[in-house]
């Protein structure tokens, strides 16, 4: 029930804080370590542009003339399925 209330409010947990967002999830990656006693430690986290090395699409686009060619106000709004692009001609 708490998640439903968070979604309705638009204030969601992200990157160790609460942020006003229009979407219910954003990119991030974390690594954890469990020691022999079963204690769990967060050893690494990265968010937003910090995941670029893990997103192979970005690596390929960085080789092209226009790169990501992103809209700075909308993260990854340029990504489409192959059959959703408008005809280039």
C-alpha cells in the first residue's frame, strides 16, 4: 500500500533520497557483499549517467557522429524499438 501512495504523490526513493518524479523507476546499479557471518554490505552504487559504461547502447552511440543526441529534459526518450522509428525518408 505504501508503494501506491508513493506513486500517487510522485515523490519516490532514488539514489538515497526522495525525488519528485513523473516515472516510477529510474536506472541504477548496486553491488553487495555478504560476509561469512551473513552481514550484507553495499560496496558500490551508481545512478543516472554513472551507468553509461554498463549500457552497451551508449558505447555504440558514442562512436557515431551525433552520439546520444539526447533531449536534455527527458532521459532516454530517444530509445525506440526497431519498428517504432519514423521513416527517415
